[in-house]
C-alpha cells in the first residue's frame, strides 16, 4: 500500500524542473514522491531523467530500481 504523499508536493518540484529540467536532485526527489503515491511509471521516468542528467549518481539508479520493483519488473 503506497504511503500518503500529498500531490501538492509535486507543484514546487515541477516549478523548479521548469526552470532547471536536468536538476538530478529534484528529479530524484520527485521520483520518490511518485513512488510513495504508487505511480511507479512516473517515478521511473524521473529516475531515468536523473540518470541521464548525471549518470554516476547512485540515487538515480536506486530510484530507478525502486520504480522497476514497483512495476513488478
């Protein structure tokens, strides 16, 4: 069962990403929010974008793995 995360938390993250679309930290944080909301597809997309922005960032790969687990892959 997904943990309770308010969708309102996504708005500030989206604002930052509108200005800085390759901000790997914000992408990873939004990925975690999506995971907690049970939206693994969106979490995987943000994790992939974080990995593209900074390929050596372990957190991006970790979030991607969490999303894949959430998708049953």
